């Protein structure tokens, strides 16, 4: 009987350890803005605590600033939940690794790339764009990916234009203003406003898309994924949730659209 009691105790202890296993949340906030990993982690700590309370599990936030590092972590199943900007990496994981979108970020579902230019009129004939110089942020940024999708939409290949890149979005206007590029791709509202305030023009605009998404691992128990989804969508309905949102800088999260997701994956050529 004593041996049986020890076996039962061991089994129960293992069960407790399994139930207490930490959920790992991966976070990336893009490469074309200026924020340190510590700053990003601090913004998500309160959300992680709310999610931990909802699932009754400890939650660990892991900031992954490298896009390829994020891709690797997603492929290897190292993340249970991920908050991802840029969306093309989220879409890659959805299409290729079985991840499911659980929420989009309010205020970031209509992200559009604008082409800064000095021309007085929007682009009418995209064939005339061939051979001209474009500048985009980092080539693996969503802005650059969307710019290439815009070109493809108008039957232009990246090799048909002179593509160049700069590290940050706020550096894009410099290239156009000083004649290093005919078109500058940016989706930063502040950059576009500053450009227009100085008399600059925009010659084209991309289709809109969500850019900050929560996605759940296929390895995550569906019931846990549902709890996480409901907790994220309901953050603005509770005082702890509202405090967490205030710390994050976001207004809240909304349900994703599967139909729109499929269309955008196709448009981006993923």
C-alpha cells in the first residue's frame, strides 16, 4: 500500500508540473521603428499576466527582434502564442506551419503603404514606373513586402525598378527629397503627414491589411487557445485588461477575418 501511495503521489506531482508549465508568448514589433527589447517586454508584461490568470498557467514573454529568429522559433514549435508585426511572418506561419489567427490589433487593421513622390499626380501608367528608383525600409519589413506586392499587382517585377533600402521608415523621405529615389515607400502616418506638410505628394497607395496579429500554435490545446482568444478580445471589458492595454499602448484586439486573410496571403505571394 505504501508503494502504491508513493506511485499515486508521483503521478499527481507530474500532473501538477504539466499543468503549471509556462505558456511561451513570442513578441516582435518590427525592425523599422526604434524600440529596445526591454521596452517591448515591459509593454506586454501586464497582458501576459491577464492571459496567465485566464488560463491558470504561468506565462513567459519572449521578445524576438530577429525576423529569421522568429521564423525559426515558430517552425520549431517553441512558441505557444505570438504577437507579430509584421504580418507576412504571421501569414507564413499560418500557411506553412498550421498556426491560427486568434486576434488582430484594433487600429492596425487598415495598414497601407503610400509612395512618396514629387510628381503632382498619382501614377496612371505603371509601365512608366519601370526603370525608376524606389526606396523602402528593410527588405524583410512588411512595408517592403507590400511594395513588391504592389509592383506585382501592376505586372512589374522587383528587377523592373531600381530597389534600394534604408533601415528606418523615417529615413525614406530623405531619399526622395534629395533625388536618390523617385518613389519612397512608407506606411508611417507621422512620416506621411510630415512629407505632405512640406508640400510633398503621394503617388500611389496599397490595399489595406492588418499588421499586428496574435497567432496560436497548432500544438496548443484548442480549449486553451479559445481561452486566450476570449481573454484578448475581452481585455477592454475589465479593469485589469484596460490597465494592461494602457501599458501596451494598444486600444484592444478584434476577431480576425479568415476570408481577408486568405486574400492577403495570395496578394503577398506567400
